[in-house]
């Protein structure tokens, strides 16, 4: 259905479709209204029975980020392996201390650079390689990588730490790239579905972060052997990736999903033709001279405003989290209590942020305001800039230039982290799910890839500037 106003947009269950001339567009809209008032049997929309499609997209969202989250948050495990401590400690200084000191920096580069490159690659492959091939291939590679890392958990690597480090970085590069292809491809596919399915996928990603934070806390509280807990985490990721492969194969078998996976022409005609992920789709994106490459210009023109919102949202978020958040200490740290020493950062930073982010994303399932063309949306996005000084004047340690701690209570970082996560989840989900809906439906998948690129760009810029911000405090 074509979008006329923001109110109409919020009730739209499919992405927009515009013809070249306004008169044809008006005729088409009138025709569609008649079809919606009394649709023929072949055009009636199936119901999402038992919310099966919603659950599948939610699970795919978890599967797309849970393995990566487990990989990144296994901090104690990497310290153990890269400190040559696979065998009992001898009291000698670890041989791989240089590797250990810069491991997080290497990991950050190994995760961000491949993501950007693979997003560009995925955009070029949108019409060249069927989405089914891209999704299943990326899931299979992710599963293979995690199986390799799972096997290495119990292997004594103390005699070949540099080689283990190289294997780990290579695995991270491959995992990050394939995860990006998987997430952007599935998100692009949801552009042809009602917005609640895009919201399910995005909320699933937040659930993956929350589960990894909970697992980290459990590990911190009860685990006696770091390799046992890491083995459990990695095996969980293996099982969930295998489950995602099965769920994706099940998706086209659901009537509701199959209806929205049809090409554009089929939705209007009611004809049964090739599915949307056919290698030779009949619809060609308007404005594209090469049917194999989606036209980037029209997508950028339509999504510029939302793109700014996404980039700035994730810029502010990654500027604060985790670089600033993880260095905010409890004011009662000197008491020696477990809350103020062992559990303060895991609880107030990782778990609280991820849970608030999940809540914000889930709220968009029921409330979708402001609209995609509203000036309130970028206003709220810019308002989040205030969170930066708020965190800077918490009990961030060590402090070199700014010696004054304004917020003299542990309640403040809890409140600010909740606001950071809630606003990030709600506003970013709105901007992301609006993107594929304001372009013609045949460009929805490519627009989804572009929206993911906006997000990645914001994360990269924020992460780069966070190092500068830390030195200013």
C-alpha cells in the first residue's frame, strides 16, 4: 500500500510502491484500496498462526548476534589462554603479555573492518546471489568457525600462544564478516514483511546481548574453571546456530511468510510465481540500468534523514558504551563488598544496558511514534548528546583532567545507563524499521542493507572518538 501520511505509514503492513507518474500512482492506490476492502481469495493475507513467523525472526535475531557476543564477552577465557595459563601457573611472567595487552584493540579492528567491507559486498550481491544462499552460507560458516573455537577450548595452547592468537583473530574476522552478511540479508528480507517482523529481528539481537550478559554474570558468580564455562557458552552458540539454520529453512513453509516473500508483481496480481529469493526475479528496480545492482542513489535520497538518525544514535551509544561505562566505579568501592567491586560493572553496565536496550526495542511492537518524516525523531536523537557529559561527571576512574565528580551516588550511573539503553533501543529500532518502508518494495532488501551500513558507520565513528574522549577526562 502506498504511504500518504505518517499516520497511514504506521498502519502499513507492506512496503511502499510508487509508479513513475503521479496519475498512475493515484490509480494504483485507488485500486489497492478496493482490493483491501474486498480482496479476492488469492490476495487475502494469511494470518501469522501462533506468531510463528515473528518467533522465527526473533530467534534469527538472537542467532545473528549471540555467537559474536559470546566471543567478545569471554574476557576471562582470552586472558587465560593468551597468558600461557593453559597449564598450572608457574609464577613466571606470561610470555604473551604484549599480545594480551593489545588483544581488545586487535579484536575491535578484526570485528569492524570486515563488517564494513562485507556490507558493501552484500549490497552488490543483493540481486546476484539469492538471499537463501547468502543466509544459509553465512550461518554455515559461522557454525563451522564456532565449532573450531569450541574444540580449542580444552586444548593446551601454552606452547603455541602466538599461533592460537592468529587463529583467534582470523576466526573473528570471518565470524564478523559472515555475521554482517547474515544480519543485513535477513533484515533486508524483513523489509517486505509488516514492520512487526523487522522489530522482532532487531529485538532478538538485543536479547542475544542480554543473554550473554546474564551468562557472564553466572560465570562470574559460580564458575570455578574458566574453560568449563566457556565450553558451555560456545556449545550453546553452536546449538543455536544449528537451530537458526533449521528455522530459516522452515520459514518459506509458513503461509504467512510465503505470502510476503513473493515478488512485487505477484502481490498485486495474486499469481503464484517464483519466490522473492529466486535467482532470476522478474521485477527490476526503477532507475537501475543494471538489473544486477540495486540503484544506490534513490535509496540514499529517500533514507538520508533516517540515516543521519541511525549514524548519530549509534555514534553517541558507542562513544559512551562500553569505553566510558566500564570505567565508572562504585563510590563505595573501598568497602570491599561484592556489589561495589566484583558485580558493579557487570550489573550496571552490561546487563542493565542490554536489558534496557531490549525493552526499548520491544516497545516499538506497540508504539511507533514519531513517524519517519517527523522532525521530532531527529530532535530526540540529538537530545541524547546530553548523556555524554552526564557519564563524564559520574565516578569515572582514573581522572586526569576533570577532577570533579558531580554525581555522588551509585544511583546516577544506573539511571543514566538505563536512559542510554532505552533510548538507543527505541529510537534506533524505529529508524531501522522505517527505512525499508519508505522505498519501493523491490528496493526494500537493498535499503535494509543500507540501513545496516548506517548503523555500522555510527558504531565505527563512535568507537574511534571514544578513545579521544577517554583522554579528555
